[in-house]
C-alpha cells in the first residue's frame, strides 16, 4: 500500500474496538483495503492493556450497578440481561477466530473465573436477594447461585470471609462460569492476524493529527513519530477508536452529529498483591456496591486475574482526578477539549455532579494505609506490606448536551456516526471491551446498511 492511495477503511487507534471492527469487516469482505494507525509503538497499550482495565468479561453476573433498585424495592434486570447477550456475542467471535487460527489458544486470553457479588447489612442483602430472584428467571442466569451461609461463602471466597466480624448479615451470588479476559493479549492477537494480510497495514508510532473531508472520502493527516514526517491517506470509511482522544478527532470531521459533546476524564489505580501465598488463596472476582457519589464504574472488586498467563490479585479501581485523556496523553487535554460548542454542557455537568467531584478528590487524597483500609472491607486480613499501588487506565466519560444549554454526564458508551455512514466513532467507556463485538456490529449496521446480505454474525460465513 503506498502512502497516497485511497483505502476502503482507515481506523485510528489499535485498541480492542478498532481490532474488532477491522476483523468483522474483513470477514464480510476479504478484498477491503484497511489501514490502522496507532500513535504508540505497540498495539493495545492504553485502556485495552490488561494492567489498565479490570479484565472482567462483563456479562452482568456480578456488577451490581447494572441492576438498579427501583423505588418500590424491586430490581431492574434489563441492563444485565442485555450485557449478558452482548458478551455471548464477543465469546462467539473469539471462539470462531481461535477455530480459524486467527487467535492463539483461548487459554492465552480468557480464563474461567467465578463472578461473585458480595454484600453486607440487611438492606443490601434484601437487594441482592431481589436481584438474584429477578435474574435467575432468564436462562442466561439460571446457574446463578445464592447463599447467606457464612460457611458456604467462606468456601467460595476464603480471603473475603476470614477475619470478618460476625453478627452483620452477609450474602453473595456466584456464577461459576464467569471469565477473566486479558484484553491486551486478545487485541494484540487480533491485530497480528490482520497484519498478515497484504491488504491490511498496521502503522505503529503513527499519530493521526488531522481529519478533513476530501470529496467522497476522508483525508487523514498522519505524523510518523519515528521519522517525524507527515503524510496523508484517503479513506472511504473512517473509524475513530482513539480512546480518550476520540472526541477531539471526531470534532475535526466537522459532522453535525459531533457537536455538543464534552468529555470528563476519571483516572484509576489498583492495589496489586505481591504475596504469592495470598494470591494463591483467591479464585474469584468479587464485586460489591459502590460508595455514595462514586461513578458506577468505580465499584470496588477483589479480582483473581490472569495477565500474560500469570495468576495475579488486584483490588480497585480507586478513582482519581486527571486532566489527561490518555495515560500517554498531555496534561492539557481537558483544557483543550473545551470550546464554544460544549462549554455550557461541560459547566452544567460539573455543577450537577458535585457528589462525584467530592468523591474523586477524596479518592485522589487517600494514603496507602487508607487504601488498604478500604481493601479490608473485602479482605479483612490485608496488610499494607503485601500490596503495591499501580496506575490503571483512565476512562473519559461523555458529557452530552441536553439541547437547552445544560449537560448530562453519561457513563455508558455511545456510537456516533455521520448521516452518510462514512465516519463512526466510539465515545465513553463502559461496559467496554467485553461488548466490543456487539458495539462494532452496530457500527457496521449503521454505516453499511444493506451492503452485505447477513452482517449480523459475520463469523458464521465461510472463511
Ligand atoms: C480502570 C478500567 C477498568 C476497566 N475494566 C473493564 C473490564 O473489567 N471489562 C471490560 O470489558 N472493560 C473494561 N474497561 C473498559 C475497556 O478497557 C475499554 O472499553 C476498551 O479497552 C476501549 O478500547 P478502545 O479500543 O476503544 O480504546 P484503547 O484501548 O484506549 O485504544 C485507543 C488507542 O488509540 C490510540 N490513539 C489515540 N489517539 C490517536 C491518534 N491521534 N492517532 C493514532 N492512535 C491514537 C491510543 O494510543 C490507543 O492505543 C475498563 C477501563 C478502565 C480504564
């Protein structure tokens, strides 16, 4: 592929979203000429890297924020059911790629790790009971177990029960078939498989610096960070999967659909266990309820992880304040993102979310001992010497204009597409990587309507 050619598809960012979209499009049409630009010198080094996210194969089994309590005490299970169905699609895609030889053995990126929700206190126990009763009606959740018996809970999660004060009611649900996913290894596997084809080019250390309309295509200006040279490529379809930098690139397209969005970054940190003896005793992901004011994705959890094949134990994420939009971003990112089109919604969202701001400031100021104190709610016997602090990835939440000068902070993901379907972008952060297949199938449906006879599950087509 020469530098001035027009390609069919250009993707900005080599994270899980671009990798998934490129893979699905190439399943639909082997002749598509594709180029992926990545500013870092290797793929999946931002949010998609295993150390930067929690690796939970989100299927709604344990995340209590997906099942909000209604005013009458009943539980709304619809989001958990949707996410379970979406994760099933991702699993189907990955299985098909392993069978085709386009991904290494599944064990290198996905492991079975039971998913538990753990609560304490009578009202949270009542909530969890109602949640369990609501979910088990669906065949996707039929295997969800429930227990209030401390002996059973100690068997499921010894570290969580050991040293715990007696007398406070506790309960948990457990899905034995939960998963831990090394999204970094998965993404790098997908990118490597794509790069084997002559019609696909992956350009690492190449930063997209400008996007503009150019007739029936998009002109993408790219800086080669190794040689410090700039060149341009034309693309008929452009996907912006640049994580925290997506919004600024989307704004450069000038499409009306990009107007009125703002962005708000939340940084993350983990405690990583350094004691092999402690790590060896925990074999589950244990999620709890979020603290007051906490953003829904900051629900703490004590996770057995498999990163680069090694058993790890992480607790968190602790949230924090940052002005960067990527880990490898600039401290000026937040300031640069505010302009005439979004200043009102950004200010309104700030004023309307003071609880969140207070929570983030509080988290940012925690000392190591205070962090360990929070960890002890999940692991009462934890000692500060066995845990070290790690910086996780950051999530850039969307602020969306309400059209009346106000703005709302959103915690989900949002696909933005142009009316002509020539550009698509993914904003927001949650539930994220687990639902990549469903989100990218939505992009295909919206941007290529009618182009392929059955795009719903392209992996079922003969390769
Ligand atoms: C703390 C935390 C915990 C999480 N936990 C989970 C979880 O348990 N389960 C789950 O499913 N999801 C989780 N997520 C969400 C998940 O990590 C993300 O949804 C997913 O990784 C996003 O992938 P992406 O491809 O959109 O972005 P990224 O992986 O961030 O990739 C974007 C890429 O674009 C590149 N880029 C940016 N600008 C440019 C440019 N101008 N030119 C070229 N390249 C550019 C970046 O360098 C980066 O490599 C978590 C996220 C965080 C932060």
